[in-house]
């Protein structure tokens, strides 16, 4: 039996989703089935869950992303009158980049422990705590006056925001089957594109408050965008449901159906937390590192677009406040494309192919922008829309693909957190590649780097897809040991 198959075996034995073995070698495993659940009952339950969970989760991530990326708006807001973040704090562009990088280091370090605490303290409690904490940090940025204070507060912001996105992806595994997750992850992730669009529009409006009460507009921006996170934490504490088996708004029959739907996949609210055996099996399951490597590639475009879209649009001939407003269309288009892609990936059960196609589209957008003359503003703005759409759209299928190939509650939580933590080096790359001295040249380093990394994502998806297909064929041909389990791709 191959090493990675043994590791999958260990994960199943020591996790909470114990597979039933056949007494005969190479015989298929008998699973509980949900095939006989009436479609109407299943759809009604899923819809009921959706209405309770998805809008609230998307709103939480929108607030998180808004508070993370608004520093990019603050950098260019009212820069023509020297009332921007860098001018008021006497920061250099290099110091600004360091402050961005420190956030990402904290983000990477604290993702895995945060997912552990999400399970230990319940999702509603832990996420509400995180919201209060990062909201306070965001408001604190409005009171910073130098490089040191900006860097310290950004580090703390990274600590508290680290657990949210991997936590929400993990949280969905308590409620949804693998073929249902990509679309819902996409709705949540797409709220980041909405946050980008709202962030630009909000910054445009707040920019007109420059000098109000003796404060620069960027300080008002942090104060006004941090407060909603703190206030919303109260609603999250009371309204975000934790696990199906504890949901008071589900009938006894609906609770039983919810548990039955996830009998052979998904995570369990009453499952034991991560132990060493499950952690060891997950950490040494080497195929997962293929997923992690792919996520490194997509993280640089995600990071750079999140933080530098106002800078990029300012390099397309738009003034400070106009540059804020022009960030709205790329994010608005990306929102629609991301949702459509995720629905299609789930509907056709072809997540790797969707990520391959849209990472290639994103790469083409960046490459075309790099090849066009710096003064081709309209054409390069169109390329920005294409690049943003492709970059964001390929992420939800990647996360759904990973979670659908894991088989215990504890391993899902650890692997998702590790996957996003592995993206930190890519995100750090993303903060360095859009160089201030390349504004008149159209930022070629940033565009070429993102294009190359997105082509790497496409190649990685295809490689891992062929590997999983080969493994499935090997199991079907009786070369397993009775632990026959299909990989999805």
C-alpha cells in the first residue's frame, strides 16, 4: 500500500469519520448513503440553512476584508494635498510595504491555532471575539502618527483577522456536503470583491471629509469602517448558528436529516478536537502540499489586487478621489464572475478545471496589461477588470476541491488553515511587486509576476487533477487495500 494511502487510512481511523472496512481485501467500503433522501426535503433543508448562514457569513467577511484593505485607500486618499496616510505619519513607501508585510506574517502564524479555537469555543463565540478585536484595531489605525504605531497595529490586525476566512471555510463543512461548498465559499469570498467596490465608493465619499474636526480623511476612513465590525459582533454572537444538531430553529426531523446528509462527509459539531495522530496524518499527507503550493500561486494576485488596486488605477491617469471611484467596476465584475464560476464548478463537479480556466484568464489579463503601452489607459483598465475577475474566480473552487478530499472534522480544520497559511509567502510577494517608481511605466513587474504565478496555478491544477484521476483508476482496478475512496477533481 502506498505511503499516502496509509496516511489517508490513519486520518480516517483517528478522525471522527471512521470508514467501514470490508472483510475481504480490495472489496469496496460500505458507506451510509443519502441517495434515498427525497430531493424536496433535502433542498428545503439546504435553503433553510442558506438563509440563516450564508448572508451573515458573507457580511462578516465583507467587514473583515474592508478593514484589511482600506489601508490601500488611505495611502492615496487626498495625496495631492499631502493629507494621505504616508504624509501624515512621515512614512516612506518602503516602510509602508513593511507594515503590509507584518500583517501577513501575523496572518500566517495565527491561522492554524485560530481554527482550533473555533472548534473549541464554538464558531459564533470565536468569530464574535475576532470581530470586536479587529474592529478595535482598525479604529486604532485612525489614531496612529508614525511608522512604528502603524506597524504594531497592523500586526495585531493580522492576528485577529487570521482566523476568519479559514474559519468560515471550516465552518461550512459542519453544514454542507462537498458538492455544495464551492458556491457558498464563493458567495462569502465574493463579498471581498463587494468590499473592494464599497471600499472605493466609501473612500470617495469620506475623502470629502478631509479636515473635518481637524482630522485627515484617512483617519475618518479607519474610524468609520472599524466601528461596524465591533457593533456587528453582538449580532454574530446571538445569530450565527454553530452546529446542525444544536440548531433551535431546526425541527427534530430536520436535525436528523442534517446529520444524515453529512454521515460520510463533512465535519461534526460533536467530534473530538484535533489530536496528535490526526495532526500527524494530515501533516504527512504529501498530496495536500500540492494544494498548498497552488494556493501560494493565487495568493500574490489576491494580495496585490486587494492592496494596490487604488494605486494601479491612480497610475491610469486618474486623480486621488477619482482613482478611489474607479476601483469599483473591476470588483463589481469580479463579484459576478466569481459567483457564476463557483456555481458551475459545483454543478459540473469539475473544480480543478474551473480553477485552471480562470487562472489562465487572469494571467492573460495581467500579461496583456504588461505588454500594452503605459499610456494605453482604457485598454489597461479593461485588462485590470479581466485580471481581477480571473484571479478571484479561481479561488472558491480551489478551496472546495481541497475540503472535498478530506475525511475527518479535525483534518479539515487543520488542512484548510494550513492551506491559507501557506498562501502567506505569496501574499508577501504581492505587497512588493507593485513598485512606486514604476508608475509611469505601468507597473510591469507587478503584472508580469502575477501573470507568471497564475500560469503556475493553472499548471498545478492540471497536474493534481491527473494525479487524482490516476489514483482513482488504480483503486478501481483493485490495487488498493479495501480503503477504496474516490478523489474528486
